[in-house]
């Protein structure tokens, strides 16, 4: 069955995760799928098919792509708000934290949100790791701790804040605009300025 192929938990832990679908081999071991929908890699692609998007709703094994006109972002960095603010997830709190922050181990591993700043931008702003900074957009402001050289360094001109922390409501700074086609809110990016507190 194309939706149920996963390895047992003890196997997943040993591998630190495996790419789906994961198939049990004749010797009892489990093999992940490195490239999905590709013959010779994905066990559900029949020999000779090459590429097969076997979940295609049109039943023709082709990928479905919807073309739409480009829609410019409703806000971009400028002189007053020179950085991109991007929000997203962290491993420990994969959603909003409503469940994961109740798990002591996950809360201890990532107790509060932060702002990740590119090292060159931080140096120009005279912001050090652990400093409190003020993030400000056209909709609001938030005091938050800076993390320099964290898990993933944002590109120069960008900052990242996870949205799991109910004590640091980053979405109050983001946009209410939404995509006219999908109706998806544009919470993920907006223009922001940064100031070290006590400066």
C-alpha cells in the first residue's frame, strides 16, 4: 500500500529518521527511498516508467502544476525597515507549541523563541549573541533575544523568528495580507527593523 510504508520506531531512532516510503527488505532490514517517483529509487515506480507521479489525480502519472501570474509581495524591506523578517518552525516545537511545550524534554530543549541574525548584520548592528533586541514592523514591536551563529544562519539582510512561543507573539508583527488565489495569509515574511536594547 502506497501510504503505509514506514519502519518501526526502533529502526527510525537508529537512523535518526528515514525518507518515506521505507521498505522492508528480504533480509529484514529497512531501506529508505532517496528519490521519490524515480525508477530504481522509489519501489512504487514500475520498471521502464522512468518518472512516475503515481498519486496523480489525473491518473496519467504526470506532476500537476498550476501556473498563475506573479504576485509581488505586499511589503518589501526599505530604508525605514531594512531587513526581511521570516517566521517558521523549529524541530522541538513543530507546530505552535500547544502540544510540544507540554512535554518537559522538548520545553527544556527549546524553552523560548529567539531571533536569529546573520553574523555580519549583527556585527553592523553591534548585537552580540544573547543580547536583547527590539524587532519592529509597521504593525508592532517585540523584545526578543538574539541568537548569532545558531542552527541555521539566515542570509544577510534577513532574520528568522520561530512562532511556537505564546509569550513572544511574532505573528502580531507579520502581515495580514493574503494570496488572492490560495487565500493563504502572508505570515511568513515582512519588512522589519532591529535595534539592540540599551543602545
